[in-house]
């Protein structure tokens, strides 16, 4: 049995049907006896949509509040994928970057990972769950949500 880390970008999780397809792929690895951690991005176009909303409010928005907003895209995807896995009889648990405790510096919109506390992930894997982690995000030492910038889900994985 191996630990498999899979990463799915926005196009791969861009609709409910595609999320269900991802769930089927994850299940195939589980059926082969592997432990699986899945890192997902926001659904295709969601980050741009959220950024557009922010810029319609404040064209010069950046920093902390933008990170709070943009991190919600991945939260939708982790919950939906965990639900799809559970519907297939596969125990799953979703985590935001903060819940995994992906500790970053405080550079909002372009944070760098300093440390990852894998204890919760390891416990869930030991309990037979698939772990679904929100890519692109973490938390700084002050508890502020941070984002890793474009391509941040690859970094998370």
C-alpha cells in the first residue's frame, strides 16, 4: 500500500459531473489498497469570478481580504468532492489550508509555505478516510488566511 497524492485543477473539477469523475478515479486507487490525499483547486473560472467581484467593489483590492475571498473557491470544491466520495461509500474528510495547518508567511496573495502539520491528515488516513485538501491556501502565524498565488494548488500538493 502506498500513499498517493493526487492534484486536480479547476478544469478537472469544473462541474458536478467532473467532480463525480474525479471521485471515481480516487476510488480506483482506494480499491487498489492505497491511501489517498487529494488536493483540489477551485472549479474552473471560479477564482477569476471572485476576483472580478472584488475588483467591482474596489479596483485596487489586494491583501488580506482578497485572500479571504479567493480561498472560498477551493472550499466549495473540497466539500463537493468529499460528498461525492461519501455518496460512493468511501469515507472522506475535507480540509481547508488552515484546518490542515499549512503555515505560511504573511505575504498575502503570494504567501510561501513554512510548515505543514500533517497530524490530522495522518490520523484520517489511518482511520481509512480519503483526505481532500484545499489547494492554494494556508494560514499565517496570526491565524489569517493566506493564498499562495496562481498555481498554488500545485505547491500545496
